[in-house]
C-alpha cells in the first residue's frame, strides 16, 4: 500500500481527488521528482528540490512551501528501510484550451512506496525509432509529458530488450527512457551534454562528482551510437536504480568491466551514511 500526501494530509491508499480541469491531468502541464528514501533520509533532497524550483521558475509555475512539507511529512514516517518517493506539481485547474491561467493554483501531491536498493540490474538496450527533441524545454525539465518515453520503452520490451536508447533529432545520444547514459573511453568518462536533449539528472551529477576519485576525468561530449560499441564500458544511471551496466546494444554485446559496480558501491556508501 502506498503512502500518499495531498493538501497537507498524509494517508495510506491509492487514490485522492483532483479537479476535473487540472492541467496536469488534461495537458501534462506539470513537473515531478523521483527520490530515493533510505532510513528516513531523502538522498540528495536539496538537489531534487532545487531542480524542481528551477524548472517551475523556467515554466512560470508558482511554488509555495508545500513540496518541502510533503517531503518532510513522508520522510518522518518512512522509518528504517528503503522507499521510492515521487513528488508531483501541476499547474492546477484552468479554463478549456492551452493558454496558461492568469493566476495559477498549483496542485502538489506525493506518493511513497517500498523499494529495494538492489532494484537495478544489467541492461540490454535497443535504439528507439522515437527521437528526442533537444530544442524542447521538456528535454531539460522533468515534466509530466512522458509519452515518448513510455512508447519507446514498450517497443524495446516487445523486442526482448530492457530499455530504449533515445537519440536526438541530429542522431546524437540523449538518454534512455528513464536514465542518463555514460561511456568510458580510455580513462575519460563521457556523457552527452544537456544541449543534446539531456535531463540534468541528480544521479548524473553524483557520478560526475564521484568518478574523479577513481582517477577518471569526466567530460560532457556529444556522442553517437558507434561510440558505445567502442567504449570500455557503458552504463545508465537514475535516482532509484543507481548505476546499471549495459550488456548489449541492438543485440550486439558491449565490453564490460567493474566500473559500474565500483561507482554503484560509492553511491550506496553515500546513501547509507547520509544523516537523517
């Protein structure tokens, strides 16, 4: 059973009421953050909240202190164990049509469900036919508009793979359906720049901060598919599954080493040592 938060109230269940004309529901006009909770501590909470606030400001979506209140209330009851927490903010109700309301009244709600720190695993990827629009604000902000990602993932699963690799409109690597991608070339760890249609992932940042301790330079660099086949290792990261090595791409095996495991261990150590 999920733990829910809405309008200052915390409760167990699987439903609550939103206005029928909520723009998040009707138009995908909203933002969300997915966070890992371990022993009542929300991993990198400040960074998640800052990304939410930055995106809300960029999209002209007013925020009050309800996101912080939701996180505090849910973390308070998490106790010992691991949870996946999702915080959602919509622009709230609006008139029919696309135009933003003159005085938006955002809806804020959150859910928290049990999770496992070992929920990730090796991935088989396939390049999706769906392209990511690097010119769209949706590529740089964690909005509710995830239909492209959903369809790409479903197509990949039907092909016997675990996830989809999305390229941008110029054929450069962007991301998977729900993660940032890294490739090890010689002694440099490469990841696509935000300008190639990449979400500024929180775990992406954690990897960029952690890798130098392993003697690796980290560079943001535009990449194409052939770079992954040549790489010494390839892995995908996100805030719930942490670091997942990529075993194959379009059915072709990729090179493997222990880098993904080493980085994952360092993130786990950070998570487990974080103060409540």
